[in-house]
């Protein structure tokens, strides 16, 4: 499922920003498993060579599902790489993709980040330190919610060290669009991060995929035209490394912006205005996504974009059903209804677009995607037949 999702997301990025990927001969994929990004890059650019880095499965990482002659994968914990020289990747790559996750949060009991109902030792937005993690995976920050910040800066430090002048850097970030209700520490840290990015790239554009992340806080940043000389002359590699170390041991979230003090000089008044405009645009896109999701989940989506599938055996769980169908388009919601008599169930799968439903229906009927004895049809055809009867 994650492979298909990342593949589709990068396809959207490539379609929206083709100039950022022109004349690419090599790319670096930080946190490459399960391989969706790399797969789409290698498919789109036949002459490109890819270099991926991922946490080994035996240490808690995701498996890499892609084996390709033009992809070289390094099994390493990103947080243990002290400099770009530790990457098994040549200097001067054209594109760097950074979408790693703090995988320690998959096994740590405090991984909910201190939300209501969390277990003892959970990190909270009030800055309560988490218990010492027992897993090898992940950032292992003292305050769990700051792990993603340390990981993002680590990706910048490693990626910038291998990115050529004029190259493109793509990374994922989160912004909830709360306006004045945003927590001050998060806004301050975000301003310093984006000031650094804007100061070292010719073009910085936010991107929200229609396939994924439309209604949640995540979005991608496509930074084009790396100003490598300015980065090197400012000795930012060492400053980023120090910031990562400081964030990992920071005990209160409100102190986190101070860990990024080296970036404060870039957050001028004019730069802060530019960042506010960028973040406001992301907030508007998310608001549209939330409204769209509520509209669809409220049952007002057109039945021409929905499939009625029957029978759905118990071994074909909703998770497995979604995994097989999500590659054909974005799914708004799924509903399952057990048969009152006999074994099995029916399911309604609501896509966001009629064309997505049509592609999934074709796969079910022609390739028997879900099995030989399972039938499917558009929900509008089922409803129309019932009305006619």
C-alpha cells in the first residue's frame, strides 16, 4: 500500500513540476523503502541512476520492494550517518528526495506524541521527556514529537552535501493551517527552517498531492536551483549537524527553536512575510481538502465514482481490499456489510473520481484482481437496477 501511495505521489509531483526534474542523471532517495519514489523516477527517466538509503529490516525498517539494476541501496540508519561522506553516493546528484519516517515511533510506547490517552512516558506539547527508547530504529529523541524535526534537518545536512549546484531537493513537511492558534514554538521553528530553504534555492514551491495528503497536514516542498556555493561558504553542514544533536536532547518543545539559532539570521522581516504567504497557501489547500473529504464521507459523492463489490470473503479484509484498489485512484471511504445469511459480505468503495472507479472496475473484471468468484459494478448501475425493479 505504501509503495503504491508513494509512487502515485511522486507521479503527481513530476507532473506538476517537470522543470525541477529536467536533465536528471542521478538522484538520492533518503528513506527510500519500500521504493515507490525510486520506482517512479527510474521509470520516468530511463537514463537516471538512483542511490537509496534505508533502515535495514532487521533493525525495524520497511522492506525495499524494488530491485533494479539502476538503483543502489545502502542499508543504514540515517541518524547514524555523521556526514554526507558516509553516503554510498557520488557527489553532485541532480535530485535529492527526502521522505524518511521516524520508525522508532512504530515500536515505542510513547509514539503517540503525548496526545490525550497516551501511555506513561509519552512526550507532550508541554515538553515532558519520553522514556528512553528500547528499539534501535528511529531518531530516539528525548521528546518524541521532536524526532521528525531532527530527522528533517539530518536529511537536509546529508542531502545538501551531495546535491549539485542548481539541483532539486524535495522533502515532506507538516502544517496544520491553524493561523493564530498555531503553537508559537512550531511557527517559530517552521519560519527558521523555511528561511534557510528560501535563502539557498532559486525557487521554493509547496505541493499537495490530489492522490494523498489532500486533507491532512502533510505536504511536499519542491526546492529548485540549489545555491551550493552559498551553502558551503556559510559552513551550514556543521551548523545543521549541531542543530540535529541539540534537538535530539531537547527536553521541552518550547525550547526547540533555540536549537535552530544558526538559521535565525535568514528569518528577516521580508523573508518571514514570504513564509507566511507560503504557509497560508498550504492552509487554504488543506481546508479545501478537508471540505472535500467531509463532502464525500457525508454520502454526497456521486455513485458513478463508487463500486459495489460482492461477495467479499472474510479473508479479503478491508485493509487488503484498499491495498489492491488504491493503486487505481484515491479512495474517499469504504463500507462493508456482512450478508445476513451465509458467509461473506458486500462492500462499497467510494473513489474521489469516476475515472478512478472505472480503472479499478476494469482491473477487477478483466484481470480478476480480487479473485475469480468476485463481481463488481458501479454503484450507480446497482441503484439504477433496483429503482427499475
